[in-house]
């Protein structure tokens, strides 16, 4: 679509007023031919499909309430003097427009940048381009750092593998028990976890299908409930007790723009939290027959505001949110007010998490490609200083998940990798600089473009302090999520993630190998959740399907024949 001078200024005017001048100053000095949709592209730059919701879809009452206050924002003198060339450079850099050959006096025409073709645009919008992309897999992952790490000892102990030599298949363990070589009369808890690693979910036992995209889904802490959020503005609650999967209740979400983007249970599982393109985080009680909706006002300064990620403290008193204005928000439910707003990142905050049950350490991940660690006890709005930075990704971070021990976390990224971090090993200044530079060099749009080969670099950046890097899944279209497997059933031996190819990918934490690929969805899998005590995984996909996977095998004793040989060999080598 051709656009003219007035439309250029319209695109420019949609950007938050207080950020235009400072962003134009930096973008104007850069190449006009470069396009970027991630990393340093500026807050609210629609680098995520989750951020692409039109402003017309915002709740009209909310907008009216805020509009009078925000119309008083001053336009700085430097902004008034901005010329068209600077605005054009800014829009080209953000990838909103592009130059093509035309018939005008200059031989060039300016068009709005959507995709290479209408077909690609439609397919990408539905998250169905994954079949064109085969994510690269590390044939020989670099395990030097993880081999020397504490997490290796933790996992080997949790799976009773620390003293193993040679083969430790399920059949071998049965033979050992029959010969009386097990401690006690049966397998220990660690041995049971090790056995379960041979019987991972591989079969769709239950399925529900919606008319629109499923965005996120999570089990409750006790595993008896599953919470699903869909673009149809419905939040569905399933009874998953005793291995079942039965729809228990459907809640109509309020004040939704584009979609419900994140959901979580309160620790007592009596209420659910959800967020969208809205100034509010919403709480809905699900205990009893009636529903009570409560809106928690974060009172942001942005006109278009969204919380992409939510987390509840262990006691349920505080809610942590990461937003498109680059800030962390803490809402105190007892005081019924926002108690902290921390200017945390240079771009959208896509992921937040509490480090452990103390709820004192916070993790955040952003489109600026950095993870940051914060101490709740020393946070101040006027001087927001993180405890440390974790740098090594080359592109924006889509999700983070804590191991729950305040030491290790994983991050998923648009650079098509998951990284394992030890928060006791922060990145130096050189690492921050290298990561920032890598982000500014990204000139493709992960929402509807294929991954360019130049974006798949394998060598570590300078100052990358990550313990391990995992490759083999695709991160396209949306903020795809990854998590540690449960401690009770697997000893947290695995990392599992959604994938733009419509699969669930399971990695071994210690070897970096892909242990399993679960195929069956027709579009990208945005979220995955593993039952805390049972061997079930539920996947939520943009094809509108929510699937519960469990283990099915006709010949149980031949289970190892279906596992990657390099994974089995890697385990044997590392436990000798």
C-alpha cells in the first residue's frame, strides 16, 4: 500500500510522545535501509504479535478515563522541529515502511511494510509458517560449563544417577532390583524419577479445540486444575484431577484488547490473574459458583499499555508484571495499589518470574536481549539498580523460567536458542555491550519472516556467561515459552518448550540433546505446561487446540529403542 507524507506523520504520531525525540535522534544517525522489529526498536514497537493489537480495540471506557490526563503531555521543541527525513529514517528502522522501485521522479515509492506476500502475511498471522523452517540442532552441544556446574550435581542426585556406571536402562534397573541390589525393597524416589525419564509423554490423550488461537495455559500447583486463555476472550478452567481433562468453568475476561496474553493462578488456586492490552491486571475468583472480577489499576503513563507477563508471590499478596513500557510493576493486593514501578529495560519486558518461594529475588527478560536480577528488598523507583545482568542472547527474550532455587533460570529468545543461567555468574560490561550490538544488527521481523541464516550464529558473544545453550526449536510469530520439567517426577532433568513448527521440544538439561519431539499441532505452540506430579504435558497452540499428552507404549521394555542414541550415549558418558 503506497503511503504519503501525511501518513508518514500519522505513523510517527502513534508512537508515545515522550519517546519520539530521543528515539529519532538515535535512529536518524543510522542507515535508512535497515529494518528492525526487535531488540532496540523502541518500546511499543509491535515487535511481538502480542503487541500488534489495533488501538481501536482498546476498551473505550478505559481510554476515555485516561485521555483527558494524557492530552496534557507536552511536545518538546526538538520534536516540533523534526524533519520528514528523520521521521522516514525512524519508520524504516522500525520496519513499518520500506522503499521499492517505482515510477516517480526519484524512481522510488514508499510502501507500508507487512510481509513479502499476502500469502505469507496470512500464514504468519495464523502462526502457520513453521513447516518452512527446520530449526538447526546442535549435533555436539558444548557441555564444558554445565559439566562443571552445580546443577549437574543437583540433577544427578535428584535422579539417583550420581554413582552410576555404564548402562542404566529401565530393564537393567529391573534386573538390579530382582538381584536385590536396590536400597530397601524397592526403588528410591530418585530412581523412580530416573525411570520416568524413559516414559515421557508421547500420545494425545485429550484434546479441546477453540475457534481462535490458544495463547497460554498452566497447571495449578497441585495439578488438579488447568487454566487456558484464548483469543476469544474466554478463560477456561479444566478439572485435571485423577488424570482427567474436563471443562469445569468458562470465564469471560473483561477489558480485553487483542487477546488475553498471560494467566496464572494465585497460590491457593482460588483465583486467577490475567492481563491484556489494558491498564489493569484482573483478578477473578473461581472458588464457588459465582465469579468476582477485580481490576488492579497499574496507573501507567503509556497511552497503549500491556502487561505481557504475570507472576504471583508465594503468599499471594504481591503481583509482579512486565510491560511494554520497559517497566516492572508490583501491585500489593492488601494495600490495593501499585507499590513499585521500576524502569527496568530499554525495551518491552516480555517475561518476569520470582526466583524462589521467598519472593524476594525477581527475574526479568526483555526485547533488549537482557535478563536482569532484582532484589525486592532494595528496589527503589528513583534509583532502580538490578543486582546483576545476564547477557549472551543476540535477540529479544520471549520467556524466562526459574528452577525455583534462586540460582538457575532459563530464557527463550528470538535468536532461536534457550540459555541456562547461574545468577551467581553475572555478565561483565563487555557482555552487555556485545549483546546490545547484536540486537541492533537484527534486521528481520520474527512475526512473519523466516529466520535468516545470518541470525543463526553459533559462537558465543563476548561476555556470555550462560551455562548452556540449547538449539533445536523455532521461535517465530509470538512469545513462545519454555520451562523446567517438574522436580517431583523428573528431578528437573529436562527443559521443554513450544515451537513455531507446531511441536513440543524436550531437551536434556545436561547433554543439550533433543530427547523428544511431539508433533501434532498445525500452528505454532505458544505455551506448554507439565503436570507437577504426573507424566502429562498440555500444549496450547495457535491452531486453536489444547492437547494433553501422556505416555503410551505398546512394548514398554523396548522404550529405549525410540530414544536418540546420542542422548543415551551422552548420559552414560557423564555418569561414569
